[in-house]
C-alpha cells in the first residue's frame, strides 16, 4: 500500500539535496564557525552563503536575516525582543495566532503589564483591516498578524493592514508569522510593508530545528537569550551550520519553484475539494475560497475526527485533526470556534495539507477512501 502524506502543514519531507548538504557538513565540516583556522572560515562562509540565499528570496539585505531554532523561537524573539526594548505598552494581535505568538502576548499581558487588543476574524477567518485601524492607539508598539492561517488556510490582507498602521500609528512595528505563507503566497517584506517576519525550515522541505527571523534595518531588538554574542548578539549561541546550510538550499529551491509548485498544489487542492463534496453529504468546507494553495479544512458531520484520522491511517493516508501544535489537546479548535463553526462539526474536522509532490491521483484516492470510511462510521455510529 502506497503511503499518501497529506499533512504537510505539520512538517514536510526532507528534500534529498538538502539532506546531502546537511550530511556533508555533519561529516566533513564539523568544527565551530567562529574558529579562525581554515575549516572554521570555510564553515562560516557556508553559513553566510545560506544567509544570502534566504535574503535573496525575501529581497532584503543579508544583514537583516537572523537564524533561529525554528519559527516558535523567531516569533518569541520578534515579540519579546521588541517589547523589552520599548516603553510603550499597547499591543495588537488576533485571537487565532499560532500558539508561539498568542502565548507570548499572553505572557506579556499577564506578567509584564502590557495591554493587548485581540482581534476576531470574520466567518472566512479574515482579520478585518478596519478592526486594526480601530484598535491602533498612540501608544501601540506592535501589531502581529499571521500571513496564512495554519488550520484553515486564510490569507490575511497584510499589505492593507500595514498601510493603515503606517498612516495611523507610524511608530508602531508590524510582525508577521509567515510560516505557512513562505513560497505559497507573495511574501516579500517590502511588498507587505512589515518590520519583522518569521519562517520555519521544516515547512519547506528543510531541516527541523531551523528558522529565520527577518528584522528590518533600523529595528532594534533586545536578545531573549544570552551567550557568546553570535549574530550581532541578537541570537547568541553556536550556530547550527548544517541546519542553516540545509535551510538555505531548501529556501532557494522553494523560492525558485514557487510559481509552478503553487499552481500545482492549487490544482490538486481543488480536485480534492470537488471529490469530497461530490461523494460525501453533510460536510462543511471550513477553508475560504480565496485560500492558500495547500490547505483544506473540512468538517464531516456525524464522525469524530480522531476516528476518521486513524481509519484513514489504516489505509496509508496521513492527515491531521487540526493544528499540529494543538492536535493532542482536548479543547475544540480555537480557530474553528473563532469563525463560528458548530461544536459538533468541529469535532469532525480534518485538515488536508499538500506539498508540490502530491498528485491529483492521490487526491482521488483520499476522497474515495474518506467517502467509504465516513459512510461506514456513520452506519456504525462511531462518534
């Protein structure tokens, strides 16, 4: 039985070229990039080459790129590093950000005396730019809104929001969690009009434990970690150069192929949605029409998502019952709750997420197997 992996929002397979680069550095270039002898210099140059590759994909300067252990750290560094360096105490975010963003704001609110305005999405998962306008104040320090929602695929109107921020609160900063947007939707900081942006390596066929924070020139952050002063002291600690080099290769390939891969993913996604709607009654498509090309969230009435997920797994099909960071929690999805999905339908929600290697044939098989399983489960009343 051929495995079908439709859980690429959680993590992606490692690109063979990335693995080759990663292994070469582990085997042959294992000394410290701060070392002054030739091998150390060579490793440092590999690290800086990766920094340049990523900067080029963002169309920014190389000195505006900081490497982290992943997007969770990048998000925390952007938010807390900015707040710890400023006296203004008002922050704006949305109620359905990734937990690394949402919980950072909660900590600042509950333990450091910050006032946070939480914005709610509309029924399509969209944060209204006018709500950002209304929330802005003279003492607003930071706005943080994700580019693509990781559970339902909504693409937020970041450029519209940033124009509002620049006009009404020109001293405020704008941070974007672009983990699910990078190489899927337009993602250049200059076009979005933002100051800080986070991405993750393992969402683009790069290594786990790698991430990037873009920091616009002139934006000062305090470090949240302390060590040997690497990366201008903003993110100290011995660099994970094998991971960084692998991330550089992954970012280059992802950026170079983005137009072709997004068109392909969109085609497969539409095929999957069409087949599910045609073959299964009493379902709800939670993903909006104008979504990212790789995410489809569907609620199946009369079925529990965990049972459906494991039934699909028995057929060699891998999907998710929600956000990877919250899939083990018993509470209902806060994203689906925020957009007004009925609790009973939330309990039957499945997220299908694609990469450029998935095919229409796989979509047909997933839809057919899902239809057969849902019919069987409803007949058995296994809720």
